[in-house]
C-alpha cells in the first residue's frame, strides 16, 4: 500500500474541518466563552454575575450589582471585541446586560 505524503494532513486540521463542516465549532466556542467568563472580565465582575448564556450571537449576562452593571454597559463593546478576537471570528454581536 502506497501512502501519498503530499496529501496528508495534521489531525488538528482534519478535526477543525469536520467541526466547521458540521457547524459544531461555533457551539464549542460559545460554551468556552461562558466557561471562561471570569478570565474575560475578571474576578470582580464574575463574582456578581448570576447568569450567563449565548443565544443567536447575543451574550446575555445577569449582574446583581447595579454599580457593576453600569460599568459593564460602558465597556461592553471592548468585551465583545475581546471575545471575538479570542474566538477568531465574530461569535458575539452584542451583550445584553440585565
């Protein structure tokens, strides 16, 4: 059996292509954003976050502190940029803060 070395691909490339083809990658990235919320915004904001989820490219965040809620509204565009840069594509278009 002959193996054509010019047609070989790294397993990482094959898995990424499979995930892209089956629209799985976006779901994994959304899960990762929720999981890494503390790394994205820091301990202070994370400590008052009561609920976080992504639906239709909107990040919904419930914050129990009115002061931090106001602060978060002022910097939400920077957070969207940070999340999208980390994801490598535009996974979030806006943040809905409640």
